[in-house]
């Protein structure tokens, strides 16, 4: 039996690859990775570290045009392993910095 999956997203996602640093706000552990896609309320990433669901994270995106970081906070909604050392993460953004988000979208 095949189920049809209908995606109900409030905001459009944009494909963009930027270097990212993730910081677990509870234990301050850092990991590195890169973005896959971004919207006004979520970000898809690949990371070298997995996190438990509901982990609060700070995401620092590197703006390659001016070398300034763009900071975002969110919580991990889902994760899945890609291979032995990388994980695909879905993060719901909280306290979205609209100016920072606009800067990122200008890179597309």
C-alpha cells in the first residue's frame, strides 16, 4: 500500500550551501556542517554530529561575501544518519533574525 505524502510548509524552502557551526545550548558542544536548505522557520543541515530530538541549538552560518556570521537559534525536530560520520538534521528556527535571514537569502 503506497501512501501519498503531502508537504504542508508555511514558507518556501531555498536550496543553499553555507558552512555552518552548531552549538548545543545545553552542554556547549560544537559541531560543524553545512546547510542544505533554508526557510523563514527552518533549516536543513548536514552535520558531523547527531543530537537528540528537541535539542536547543545555536546555528552560525558563514556569509562568504563578508566573512561575518549569521546567528540563528532553533530546536532539532528530526535527524537521520547519512553515513558513518554525517547526519541530516531538520531544525525549527526560533527567534528568527529577519535581517540575518534576508542576508542569507541575498546569497541565493
